[in-house]
C-alpha cells in the first residue's frame, strides 16, 4: 500500500457514520450485512447510508453483492490488513511494532511494545 491509498482510506473512514458502518461490517465477518440492517442498526436513513456506503466502496474498503432484492455489504479484510500493515511498517519504529505471520493459522499477528505509555508527572 502506498501513501495515496492510505490517505484515501483514512479520508473515507474519517466520518462518523462511515466508521460506524465499517466497524459493523468487520463484526459481521465474511457473510456481511444487508444495507437495510446497517441502516436500522445505525439509525440512518437509507438514502444517507447509501451515500456513505458508496464512499467506502469507492476506496475499496468494503464491497457489495446482490442477493435477491438485497445488497449485502462486506468489509474488505485484505484492504484493512494492508492499511494496518502500512501503519505498523511506516509509522512505527521496528523497536515498537512488528507484524509476524503465524505459520499454523496463516494469520498476521501485530506485536506492539509498551511504547506509548503515558509518562508520570
């Protein structure tokens, strides 16, 4: 991921409704959620939510598919992983953060040192 992609993703996620929708989609996992269910959970009108979902979709952080009359939205975990990796790799010292690949599960493990503990005054 390059800085332009990261900026685009952060711009899309920097609005409250979009961030809340994205978090719900992450919790929903690979099965995703219908737009109507998202609208209901967020208490956001359908047309307003549609605008926000289009913003998230245009930068690639979510995707959609049609199932019958419903549109199901899903978080794009590969893009999310890339963004988190970008932050750890380029924004933190290797002394404080690293990403390891767990061979057994195939999952990435982010290790953070206690680098950000508040100092006592």
